[in-house]
RNA sequence: GCCGGUGUGAUGGAAUUGGUAGACGUGACGGACUCAAAAUCCGUUGGGCUAAUCCCCCGUGUGGGUUCGAGUCCCACCACCGGCACCA
């Protein structure tokens, strides 16, 4: 019979669904294993091949773990709030809930067509009020613990989405989602104090099994740096505090710079002689978009204005120095002010040259500081012109100066982070309403927990407004409410939460998706936590992954979840590119639709190919021809079933290869080396064709193949009558016998002087003497040995022997 | 600029982590089957030299080095990819 995937795939998908073959049971005695993939955003385009790669990979892992006797939780859901749906709804005048519902139906169908072993009874949907009730509940807990606050500050504003963005959502000055310019806008926003967790988010990475590039990227994003704060007296009578990592250079601080937004400026207003100039500069800085501010940062022309009539005093030498405002100093980092040491900082140097500030060398070891700043922080620099620090290296001078500052009470050690608090409001409709109410008398008040969920109301229009308010703000009867505290008139918050809210805790809901009394039961949380293996995209490293670690730590602190960290292991897959290596996009016309591949070759071919395509962690280009190769491989497996010998034992000629393949496939799946696991299976099938194949050979092959091509494996399993105790996916994973993987004889490479000359056959574990004799017996080696003296023999057991000769004296 | 990664046949990629470079797949070439094509099956396929699938030489971005032995380790460079970017 010819292999016809369209018939058999539906048959097995139906059966798995009906029998709930992959349902996880909370509390089972079997060891648990929680495998997680990032749930999709159900876009109108449907599932694309970029989803298939991580989903197939974790499906392979989940299927193998079940066969190894684990109670596996492998869930799926939908991260359905968000802008594309809202924009589609606006354009087509359909309610976003309806759009979401239809897209989810389409996604579900597509996911089932690929044969994924998800537990379909645990599907979550972030837009379901029963789900976002708990998203809102977590927000209220954050608020009650002082980690959510509303403040007015300059925020990133996407000009196209008409919505604020978190720092993490701004990439190179443009909107991460739509690519439009991001400007700075003063707005009152809900913020989450992720900075309070900065240190723990760094420290706890050490205990986690995350791939290194994820850890490094998160650490860099959090950006811890240790330095000191130093107070500079100012002629106005108050003092200006700066943060520096180079307090050793304090004697070289010849001027100061504050950011245009610095709050002391307003206070000094009356003493600043050129106030007009200052306000003009402030206005100009505020107008600049993030893109303009970040563009060409390295050699950007420095701008600024000197404050006339206000000067600072360098506390180490009493010298009076000027103060400038300049946008090269950021308001949001450190204290928003710096001491400038032009001799040893390239930015200060560039500014000093332009504005004619004094450049004083305080660390020797570089070139002429009038020509170039000397910034080395290692032992190459020796302090000069610095009184009590003279002669010390930079490394020695920093702690010495810190100690001195602390003793004098004018400075202190200080740690700073680049990480900013999380801007949590969005001026859009399709998101979770923020469950807060504003009362003129009582201020911001949380709504009572028994009022949750605060359901998103129906509105006439979902259009974002040009005044920067959420569409909800136009819903007068919804907005108007009473204060939960005093009962007086009050207004609801009309901003909604960002898309990252629902995805920050969804993995907890899978553990107990229908719970009405808690986000999940204690019992379920205890049983399933933490996620054992989470695979997802690198693009989420400093967004979703960081956010969810933060929420989880908070939930741990308030006793809701039992573990400090949500995910024990994190891996990441590379992108799937179009044929030729270009990014897949509609405009290039190189988008591969999984449905087409399934229709033409079958889901098993799609799965096998997407795993075989290349190194899982690297980007890989689609190739139609290579898909055919995988189909050919499956055809060969299928056809093998017609020519089996009857023995239930392994064919002797195949035995060693089978045991090696079991080991290789098992190890490779754990190590994300799916491509070589399939290569091993292909080679094994080639062996079976060469040596003949018994029923026993086939049985093991089908088990090893079943995670990759589960439909075919089940069909052959059944037709060959192996199914007396269940489906292939319910069998025990094959075990290999180490002793069977070694043959009695091995091929040994023979090198002379490190160069391969020939190979010889020797018994396994042969010792040097025997190997040497065999090697010298080889005519080729004998010829090379003629007239030579053997000076050294290196034997790598069962691998190679290297003979070093020198001419006989 | 800083941090991280990668560089291997025509091509996607292997290589037990210092031990026979090119597994497996694609493509190409030759053959079988066929009236023919497709499909399938068998063989060949890094380069040079050659009548030869004997020898020999070269070969993992470039140049050095360590080692009996280097794709793998060290130093310097080149190219590309990703992240961060005036973070004091």
C-alpha cells in the first residue's frame, strides 16, 4: 500500500483528541515534566512555519518524556490581546472579540493538523474574562504592595500606534511592533517597580539552566554598575549629586553637566542669568525624538548651555567649576547629573573641546590628554595630580577615594542599573482594563477584589484618539463610577494593560485552568512548578521572559507560588528564513504556509523537515528540495514495512547500529540536536535496506521515529500488529545496551608523524604492543618504517595510533 | 564603541569536545527500469596530479603559535549576524 499521509494523519489526530491521549493529570505518582512553548498571538495570517519549529521541537521532547514514564504537561493557549487584532477590527468594523474567536479557531485547527500532543483541555485565552480576572488580581496585589504607581514622566510614544511603549519595546528609536518613530511625551502612566527586583533578577540567573546568551542578554539589559555618588556644593547654597564609576578621577573634574530635565534647574531659576537660553535648550531637547537622540551617538556633535551665575565647587580641591546643561546626560540614569572629567572620558572630552573647558590629566599612562581622552580602567594607568591618590593604580584608587568620600560624608558607594521601571499603561482598547478608580477626595483606589473581573465594555469605536487617551475614555457611563473608599463620584482608569501582562503568568494558569477561586490551586502549583523546559524566541529575552520572571518573583514573595523562578530551563530556537536566506515576508512573496506543506507532503514530513532543517539554535533557510528528501525518507520507512523478516529479534548485522541509534537519538533530543537525531534514523534505515530488516528492528525504529513522525509511527505500529498494549506513543522508550554498541573488532587509524596513512582492523581494546605489531605489519607502514627508528607511539584506544619515526643514526 | 555569536564541499549542515574532516539530506553526473518521462533503485561526487576508485600533495575565513596530532586550544587580524548603545 502506498503511503498516503492525508488519510492516516486525520485518523490518528481524531483518536488522540477523542481518547485524550495527552491529558496531564495533576497529582499523578509518576514524576512530572512540564514542557512549555510560547503561546501564539492568534493573528489573522494564521500559523506560520516560524511557530512550527519550536512547537515541533517541544512536542518531540514531550512525546519522548511520556514514553520515558513522565507525567507530562504540554499545554497551549492564546495570547490574544493586542494591536493587530484591534487594528483589524477598526478597519473591518468587527468586534475584536469576534476576530479573536475566529482566529483562535483557525489556529487550533492548524495546530491539530500538525499532530501536536497538547493537552487540549487546558487551553487558556488571555482575553477571556475568567482568565484576565486573575491578571487584574495580580495587578491589584502589585498595587497593594507598593509595586504599582502612577506618575507623570516623559515616556516613549509611538506616533503610529498612538500609544506609550515600555523601554523594552523601543528598538533603535523606533516602535518594536510597527517600526514608526517614537517620540518623548509627558504622560501620566501606571508603572511597575521592576527595578526593585533588578538585583534578584541578576543573582538568580546563576541557579538556572538557561542558555548563556539569554543570561548574558538579560544581565546586560539590567545593566548593573557599581560606583559612587558624590555631592558637589553649589553657589546657590544647595548641592548637586552625581553618580560616577570613576571617582578616582575626581581631581580631574573640571565642570559639571545636568540633564535638561533636571529638577534643580527650576529651583535655581532666579539665579541663572541666562534663563531664556536654558529654557530654549530644554524645549529643543524635549522636541527631539528618541531616534534623533540615539542616532550616531558615538561622534555626535555635543550641544549644551552653560548656566550663568551658578557654579559648583569640586569638593576635593575647593575649585569653582562651571555647570552646563546638555542632552548627553540622561535624566533617567543615575542622578541625572555628572561630574565631567574630560581627560578620561571621551564624551566629556568632546564636550570640553567644543566649550573650551579645562582638561586636567589625573591618570598617566596614555597619550596626551589634550589630544585624546585616556579611558583605560586597568592597571596601566597611575594617578597623578591627585594629592593622596598619586601613585596608585586606577583599581587601587577607586576604593581609596570611595573610602575617603565616605569618611568626609560627601559621597558613598552606589549601585545603579540601566533597567527602568516598566511603563504599564496603554491607550488602547483591546487589553485588560486596569482595575483602578480615581476619586478627587481619596486619590487612586483599587477596585475591590470581589468586583473582578472588571470586564472590558463594548464601545462604539476602537479608534485610538489623537489626544492620547484610550478609546475607553469616551465611554462615559463606564468611566463614571463611585469611589470604592468613600462612595463619592469617581472615574475609572481608561488605559489598558500592555500585551505582556497576560503572558507574564499564563504558564501558571495551565496548571489549573478552570479554577474560580484562585489563579491556580495550591496543590496544582506545588505539583507542577516550576516549568521544567521552556523554549521560546530570543526576541522575548528582555521582554516577556524578564517580565514574567519579575511577576513570578513577586508572586513568590507574597506566598502565591512555591518557587522563586518560573522556568528551570530556557532554550531558544533560530528563525526560519525563506528560500535563499531572506526573511520571510509577504512583500518578498517567500512565505511558506504550513497548510500547503501538509497538503502536499503530510504533517509528518513537515515535522521531520522542520527538525532536520539545521542547527535548532541558528537561523535556517527553507528549501523545498530538502522537504522532498524528508518525504523520501518517510516513504522508505513505509515501504520497509512490506519486506520485513519475521523475527522479533534484531537482525545481527543491525544490532550494533540499533543500539547506537537509540543512544544517539535519546541524547540528541535532550541536547536540541534534532537534525542529527533524524540523520541517525536515516542512516539506520539505510542499514536496514542493506542488511534486511526484521520485525524487531522495525519495532524499535518506529518507537524512535514516533516523536518526529507520530502519525506514520502509529499507523505502522498498528498495521504490523505491535498494538496489543496500546499505541506507539504509549510504549516505553527503547533502552540501549552499551555492550551491544561495541563490535568485537574496530577500525583503527594509523598515523605516521601525525598524518593519516592507513587503517587497520584490530580486536576491541587492543593494547599498544598488539596495535604496534599490527600497524607495522601493514605494508604501507612497513615501507615508511624502513630505515627508520621508532621514537614514540601514541595510542588512543579503539581510535588511532600515531607512530613517530626518526632516521636511524 | 561595548557585549555575544558565526565562518567547513555546488548547497543545508555533521564531526564522540584535541584523535580517520565532509555523517545525513539536497543538487549534479553515470547506470538500471521505461516507448518516453516522472517516480524508484544502484553507483560516483572537496581540490590538484593521474590511464587509475594506486600513489603523492593541498584543504575547515586570513596570518602566526602550542601539540605526536588543531575545524576544535592560544595570539593577531578580516568578514558577516544578533543584542545594547551619550548608562557617566
